[in-house]
C-alpha cells in the first residue's frame, strides 16, 4: 500500500499532465472519478484505462481485477480520512478541545474532499467488495485510534466525560458529523458542513460531557 493521500488522488482529476504520477496513482484517481460518477458496476477496465491514460496491461500489472482497485481505493480513502483527522489533533490539548476539533475536521475534510467523501460514505461497498470491510470510524490501533482512546480514558478519569464504553463514546462522537455529511452529500442538507461545524461540534460535546 502506498501513501497516496487525498490530495494526490483527488487532485489528479484536474491535472492536464499525468506524466509525473505513478500508474497506480492515476488508476486510483480514475477509479475514484468513475466509481462516484457512474458507479462501480457501470465502470469496466477499459474505462479505467481511458480515464487514467494507462494501458489495460498496466492496470492488470498493478491490480488483479476491478475489485482489487476498489479495495485499494477504499483503503487509501480511509487512510487519508483518518490521517487528516489525526493531523488536526496533534497539537490540540484537553478533552473538550480535541473532541470539538475532531468534529470540525471531519466536516471540513468532507467538504474539501468531495469525491473521496462520496466514495467513503455513499457507495455500498459490501455489494462489490468481499471479505471484512473496515469502517472509516472504527476505533482502530492507528495514531488516531490511540490518541482518541487515550483522550477518552483521561476524560472519564477526570470526570469530564460521562462514563461509558469507549466504542459508545466513539460512535456518539462520530455519529453527528457523519449523519450531517451523508445527508449533505445526498442533497438533503443545503448548508455546507463548514457552515455548521461549530454548532455540531458544540452539540456533540454536550452529548458526551458530564
């Protein structure tokens, strides 16, 4: 797995010259565009070849089949999402500040990385990806997971957070911004996430704090 981030994958869609990017990056960028715009089942390998400007042979050199492209794109998308959240929290201190910053960063990421967010949150991955599908907001043992687990434990010890299992707190923390983003991507919420970020962060904190 490469460290292809949201900027390199999404940003490629607007680049007239793809020569400086690896075939893998170009294929993933093409898959992101096509899977979101026309759907996984309506996209074939020749479509990916045309959009990525990679030969069919190059695609099969990098990926076994279309499903493997979808899985790689999903893994890259989750990594980009969680890395962005962690980066926003690295310099933050205090349970309340960390939680509110996370909610705001979630909403900002979804707005800035529109196609990536549509792929993460709107595509029904279980219809075309086999095996265990990792959820983007799972607790996890990556830097984001470790930081939030530590913050939750400290918040409960300090009496700042209501005493509950970590996964319950985690679901409550992510649930509010996720619900808003999904409805926004579907067209039900008209105000962009950035406009309601502060209010949603405040409401999420009130639901979790003692």
